């Protein structure tokens, strides 16, 4: 049910999150993969309870791990999923650039 159960804490510390300044603006704190892991674990009772929010967070955390070159066994990742993830990242970057250009004008 949760792919991040296969992740070791040292792998979480290797994650580099881009655009931390933007995350700080929106949430008031930096994104920490270890904290995210701990919250998912706590909210699911040690990954035993099913939660739609936790499953979505699990998938996002696995994507973040993949983007940092960390392979999560049992995540069922495919080449098509990777391409979709990269396309979405490009779309977000393009949207941010468009907003910055609007603000600069």
C-alpha cells in the first residue's frame, strides 16, 4: 500500500528539494522529506491504516526520491510515469516563469 516503507532514513536525508524559498512563502516552513515520512507514518499508525491523503503523499514522496536518483523498490515505477512526472515539472516551471514575466511587466 505504501512504497516509502522501503526507504531508509539516510536516503531521506539525501533528498534535495528545489524552490525551497517558494515553499517557505506558501507554507511558512521548508519541506523536509524526513518530516514528511514521519507524518505519513504517524497518521497511518505505522503504515497500517489506509488513508487517501497518506497514499497521495506517499506517491509524491516517491516521485521526489526518484527525481533525486533514489530507487524505491516496490514502487512500481515505469518509464511512462517518469515521463509524466517530468512533463508536469516542466509545466509547473513554465507556469511560474509566466507569472514572473507578468509581474515584471
